[in-house]
C-alpha cells in the first residue's frame, strides 16, 4: 500500500469516528433529559437499571473524548500527517462501542448489539491503520 493511500485511509477513518462520536456525544449533552428518560425505560428490567444516570454520564464523556480526539487527529493527519491523536481517538472509540455493546446485551437488545459489530470492526481496522 502506498504512503498516500494509507494517509487517505487514516484521514477518512478519523473523520468517520469524529462524526460518529461527536454527533452522538453532543446529542447526549443537548437532549440529556430525553436520552436519559428513554434509557431508563430501556434498562428498566436489566441489572443496570439503578446505574443508568451514572453510566449515561460516563458514556457521554467517553463519546465526546473519542470524537474530539478523532477530530483533532483528522486535522493533524491532514496538515501534519501525524496519526497520534487519531490513534488514541480510535482506541477510545473502541472502548465506547464496547460500552454500548455491553449495555445492549445487558438490556437483552440483541439486534441493537448486532448493529454495533460493523462499527467495532471499523474501529479495530482504524487502530491497526493508525498504529505507527
């Protein structure tokens, strides 16, 4: 693979993760109450029922961190060809997806958990491509 192809793939995957997690994290901040109410119902019959507000806050922080690092990484790749921020953004992205996957499994929302698998695979490929 040429250096330019690798750089392009790194830039694109960083943009993808930045969009994915910044949108999700910002939505959780802007509509905190709406998201929280929906999640309380979603997890009402799961072992996580009493922890929803705490876990929601932690997940929001993780998602914003993943998106911000990926966004900064996108710019660092674009202007300096430096993958460091994107690499850490991808790692935090993988952690965020694992948290979401765990929650969906605990809520016995197996279809929702399955939807996360392609995102996780993209994130694993990103980590591999961004490792330097």
